[in-house]
């Protein structure tokens, strides 16, 4: 009997988790990606960092088990503070975006750190439909 009650308890916990997780992802899936500005994928606040020289190259969307990843290669120039503001803007988005393959290099080959280049791949996640 204890196994059956544990199984029912675990089944109820799984149902609760699925309900909660679905509620968290629903706003992500309902975002209108076509209404965004600045690069076509991120709204203006994400770009309001002071960084310049924006290059945005969307990749092919990859379907996973229950979600899709849209990789976006981004190149920016600016200072460390500009890059921090950019990352903060990405973190404030109302959907899940992760940053990968981050490279920061000085533009000035003589060792100046006022102008840097940031190369990063952002992965915009959404529910698969």
C-alpha cells in the first residue's frame, strides 16, 4: 500500500509542476515577435546600452522536445559598461533568452580597453507549437 500512495503523491506533484511550468512559459510563447524593433528580435530597451556597430544574424530555428531555439549571432562595439547594460537589457526581456559563446576583444591592438568588440550568440527560446 505505501507504494501506491507514493505513486499517487508523485503523480499529483508531477501534475502540479506541469501546471506551474506551463503557466511560466505561456507568456514566452505568446510574445509577438513581429512587433519588435532594433534588430528584429529584441525590443529597444535591450539595445539601449550605448554599444554601437550592431550586427545581428539570425540562424535557423531548432526544434527541441517542447520548445524551439532561435540562435542569433550578435556583434557590438563599446565599453565593458555598455556590454553590461546590453546584457541587463536582455535579462529584463519578458521571455527566455540565453547568451552563449561570449567573446570580448579590444579593438585597439595597442592595448586600449575603451573600445571593445563583443561577439555573442543569443538563443531566443519559445514553446514549440
